[in-house]
């Protein structure tokens, strides 16, 4: 499972994460999530990329979703991260019917509507969890 890190917003010249693989780090190993609180946030695969928090100039912070304080902070910034919001909206937009049809389907207990929404909710939650939230 991926982890999330942030660094101060702005020029990061001179800071390069160590990689455990030679050459190009693909997009599945490293993903920008957006920015909030004057920081840029990324999801990364810790089996491919090693990050160091030692250089204070760049304010690098690796978050641990199991840590209460880190989890609370990530929850507070999650909705501010524009790239993440776009990706989640793409998942949500797959509900291809209008709101009235969805509400009517829920009201009458339509199995297809409920199963479709349940599957999309699971996909949404799994996507966020796999990023490191």
C-alpha cells in the first residue's frame, strides 16, 4: 500500500528522493495529489521510493495513516487536494443516471441501483485507501 508525503510548496531544487530502482520512476509509484497548507502532497510506493525527512529546508513529511495525528491531518486536507478531487469525481461520474432516478431506485429498493452505488462506493474507498489515506 502506498504512503503519502508532503513537502513545502515551491522550488525543490536540490532535493531528490532516493529510488530503489534504476532509471525512471513510473506514475504508479509516485502520484501528485495536489496542494494545501502551503505544502504539495504526493502518494508514493515505499517499495520503490525511499524518502528522507532529514533535510529541514524542504519540510518533507511522510505520513503514517495508522498514526492518529497523521490520519486526522490527512483527513483535514483530503478535500483540498485538487488532483485527488478530480480523480474521485471521475469515479463518482460513473453514476450514469440522473439524481431523480438514483433517489427513486433507492426509495423503492431497486437492487441494481443499490448494487451499482455500493460497487462505486467500494471503488472510491479502495482508491483513497490505496493512495495511503
